[in-house]
C-alpha cells in the first residue's frame, strides 16, 4: 500500500490533469450525502405532499351504528428503490401505490428539488406503476459551460452545438432532419445558428442561407455558403431551385432502387444540403400587394414541399424565428408539423413556448418560460424523445467568420444555384 501511494504521488503530474476533480468530488462526497438526505427525508416528504397513503380505510364502523373517521398515524410512502449516481446527480426509482399516477409525482418535482437541495428534478415513467426521478445536483449550464468545446471529430451530418444537462448537445440530421429554433431578441438564436455553421463547416455538406434582413446575420459565414438569399424574392428563387434539385435526387434514387440518398454508393451520392433560414416569418409577411402575396405563397409552398420530401433526399431545414405561429397562415402551421427538432430559447409569452414545445410536454413549456434575460444561449430542446435544458457554445462572430474562411474551399457548388447570382441572391459559381 505504501509503495502504491508513493508511486501515485511521484506520478501525480502525469495523471492529475486527466482527472475531473469536480466529478470525483461529487462521487466521493456529494453523492453519499445526497443519498443520505433522500433516505432521511423520504417519509416526511411523502407525508407532506400526500404521496404517502394508509393501507387501512379511513373510517371504522363501531357497534353497527357508529362510524368513526380519521387519518392514519403512520401512512406508508411509495417504495423508494436504489439510488444510482450520475456524473452530475442521481436517479431514484419509485414504485407507486395502486391508484397513483406519474402526473402526481411530476407535479412535485420542485418539492423534491428543495428537500434534497439539488438544482433540478425531472420525473419520467419508463413503465406502468413506476417512475424514475432524475436529479441534477448542480446547474450544468452555468457560465463556465459557455467556453468553447474542445475540438472533436463529429459523425457525418452531426454537429455539437453546445452542452445539455445530460451531456453534449448534438444535432444529428440523420435522426432529426428538420429543426425549428424560436426565441426572443438576444435570446441566443443567432449564436445557435453560428455554432451550427461552425460545426458543419469542416464537413462534406452544402450550406444555403436565407436571411431577409439583408444578410446581416448569416453574412459572417458567407464564405462557406453555397448561396445566400438576402431578400424574399431571392429566397423564392433559391427554394425553387432546391425543389428542382430534390426532384433530380428523387429520379436518381428511383433509378438506383434506393429509398434515400444514403443508400446510394458514396461516389454517386449527392452532397447533403442544410438550409439555414434566419427570421422565417419574413418569408410569410406581406404588405397586401399581389406581388408580395405571390412571393409569400411561393416560399410557403416550397418550404412545405422541402419539409415533406427533404429528409430522404439529404435536404434539411433549420428555421429560426422569434415566433412562428398560426397567424402566419395555414402554410406555416403545416410546415411546423414537419419540423421534428425543436429548440425554444427565452420567449416573451406562454403561447410562443406552447407553439414550440406544447406537443412535447407541458413541463417543457413551463421550464422554457423560466429562462431569464441573463441566460443567453440557454434553451429547452428535444433529445431522444424527451426535453432537456441546454446551452449553445458561445461563438463570437469573428470566430465564425474565421472558420468559414478556413473551410471556404470545401464549399460545394450546386449547379442549380450557381446561376442565381442575381438581385437578392449571392451564389458560389
């Protein structure tokens, strides 16, 4: 033992830097204390929140004509199973009493968090009659998590855009082909788009930008864009060209007997396309004139068709907006149904959060409304069928521009977009 200790001390400079001190501190000190706190408070917590029930009826008939009512002196709480550690918290499995539902436990998440002195608690139900409480000990999205992530070698069509409460925040277009990003001004939407573009820049993918604010947001990554539309007229032309591209890819897959471009041989597979749209609502708003109505209708139809067809053809939509509701018309509502990936930054009203996350979970809507103005980049998003809090990697414009310039030589030329170097469209030729 002494020899091993001396060897460890002598070689400390070699291994100390590789060990996450905070992680080991949690496993050795924080987690045992948390387990003790959960075990000690469990019965009292269940009694005060009405999760504990009596195994006997609350009334008793005496003498055949006297009914005595009361409450059990020692009600029984739901069975608390093993408590298992995670890198930043723990999980606990609970077996519910007959008649209890997961919704009752979900409503008590804040009670658990305060009683156990943890950052947050999430409740999931993996099977009937049981729930799993997932506790996060410390906020994983604190300011120190906004530093740039270390370089990694992502899988094709996958981008690590930040950090989620459950680990790295990765966007996998093969799994979720289209995304809707919603948030108020200065909530982090533009930073999220920049982080995505920076992660996709080294990959074999064509990036197409639509920025109807004159290109102010997406121009920082313009060297890596195969085309950039800076007006609605230009956007209509770009989207129309992408539809023609999609039809060509359908024909190619049909001839090869493939159901998607990913079933084609590598040498025949067309390059995937990711369409980045900043302020999607600008494509739907009109001033009442016939011309603007026609442009808006054309953009709406093209986007909807790309949303319906693009997943198998390697054409993916990433749409950012402050709000993208039914007031923009039935085309917007139909398109939103095609966008399986959802990211909700800070919003001004419940309706905006409901629009993005309402079909996912009522709890997700509530959590999104709690994001403060000081939490730029923080969002609620979908991961593996459930919601998590996440924060995008801080990506300054200068860094995004530098990355785009470094990888400009990787920018593919899409034939149908190359001839669109007209008013409102900047295309790579």
